[in-house]
C-alpha cells in the first residue's frame, strides 16, 4: 500500500514495450500485476519503476523471465 507511480517496461529482442501501469496484488504481497497478456514466446526483461509514498526517490528493479509457447502449457487435471 505504500507504493505509488508504478510502471513496467518490457523488452524482447531489443525492442521496448510499454510503459504499462503496474499495481500490487491484494492476495499475494510483493506480486505486481499489469493489464496485458503475452502472446509471443521467448525471453523477456522487465524493468519496474516506482516510488514509495512520501519519498521523492524513484526505485528501479530489473528482472528476466521467459514466456513458454502455449503448446507446451499443461493444465493439471486437463485430461478429465
């Protein structure tokens, strides 16, 4: 609840996407959500920028993640 001005930039294959507005999830503390869906498999990098309420300093966190091809997704109990 003390995070404000949150944005996410996403990079894939050297191309930037965003900024996307980020929000903290209520059910999972520390998890940030944006309102977009990844439709292309591959390696990505996300940079999250935010300010803490009452603090003028901008904080930045960058992390890498992979989106797998939808054909490889397995749904538990999907064979019922």
